[in-house]
């Protein structure tokens, strides 16, 4: 996508919003779905994944619909996640109105803590994936510690994190989605290379394992943090919800992919399936190494989108205390410092 073409977009288009929402939901958690099915069983996992997907979709729908209604009542163009919570309390029962600012701070604090922590996981995941492939081609004495790979990643993470507008992140999200889908195809090749056997697989797991299933699926489908920034940046926000809205399309794709990877991965590897299904792929084969690299690059490209959310929350409060003449310099320094801290 050329630079002039990107600049022609005054706001995030429907396709761009769909790409971002898919990328926000297709993180490292999808690779753990076979492990989730191990902790649920074939039947419970298949039904449970769909139910969790419906609940997540419903929650996003309620959030966006409430935000749009509150915007209409207050006659303002847009509200972010925390502003929606604050406005809801202000517009709610009298006894709860005094907690409006607390609600806003709680939502912002939760988002910042969650996303910055996830970014640390992203860094470790990408570094670990590259290290696995690198170790195979190195002599034992030349193997590098993961702490060497992480600083090397900062050379790529910092330029991505310095992108301030969502529409300029669309090409990276699009490439990330292509890499993830390519990884899925190669992973499915290994899964279907031999006949799948259901005879030794559980249909419903023990009850004490089920909380691990729900925890994994909910973590895997997390993408709530990017919902309001996307809806607010869309040229046609009304396209975000509805029977054939962006939310329903994206979540349908997510649920299908998660269910397929989870079920098929569990049928192939059974009780020996690992936390990331890519770890079950043979280390010595080129396609398996390509999967690890592609998924690592996909998560690397996702860093900017995830980084956008907490930065848009934290930076405005800092910006108020800085002279306007130095705002751009300080924001660049803040972004570089935060990215370095995640490393």
C-alpha cells in the first residue's frame, strides 16, 4: 500500500477496522487452543469455545452501543472506553454517580496494566520463537541467550511503536493476518499429515480442568482494548455493530479459527500437546521453522496496534504538564522509553 494511498484515508475504513479487530483478537493465545481442548475435551471444548465467543461478542456490542447512546445524549462525537464508563455512571442511578471518576480511573488502569503486560509477553514470545530456530543452526557453544535476542528486537519494535495513527498501522496488521493464516495452513499440514485418531481423546474433561479451558479461551479472544479506538476512528461508526457489522464478521472468523485449531491440534497431539502447538512441530523440518518465524513476525507487527491503546491513555495526562513546543520531542522519548521498558 503506497504512502499516498494511505494518506488519502481521513479515517479508518471498514476493511481496515476489520483487519485491526482480527489482529487484536488473533494473538499468541490461539496457539494455546489445543491445550485448552486438552483441558475441556472434544465436545465441551467445541461448544464452550462458541459460547465464550458469543459472550465476548455480546460484551463488545453492549460497550459500543452504550458508548454511541451516551454520545447521543451528551451531544459529543466520541467516547473512549474509560470515558464511556464515566459517562454511564454519571447517567446512571444517583447513588452511583459519585463513582464516575473512580470508574474511569479503574478502566484506564486496568487497560494500561493488561496491555503493557501483554506487550512484555509479545517480546518474550517473538524472541523465544526466533531463538528456537536460531539454536537449531548453531553449535551448542554458540547458542545465544534469549536476553541477547530481546535487545536486538528493540531495533524493530521502536520504529513500529513510534507510529501514532491507527490508519498507518493497517498495512502491518494486514501482513500480520496474512502471516498468521499462512502459519495456520502449514500447521494444518502437519496435523493432517497422518490420520487423526479420536479413540484415545476425552470428550469431556475432568471438572477440575475446566477453569483452565475457560481461562485460556478468554485470554486468547481478548481484544476489548482496541474496540473503542477502532470504533472512534472509523469513517462510518454505525458499520461497527449490526447483524453484518464489523464485530460480528470478525468474531465469527475468530471463533471458527480458534475452534478449528483447538480441536484439530488436540486430535493430533492429544495429551502431549504443549502450551504452544508450534512447539509440537518437528524442529528439523523447514516448514515447521517457517511457521515459528512467520508467527513471530506477525506478533512483532501486532506490537504497534497493542501499544497504541495504553499510550493513548497515559500520554494525554503527561502532555498537559509539558510545554507545547516540546510536546513532539517528549512524546517520542516517552514512546521509546516505554518500548525499552517492555524489553
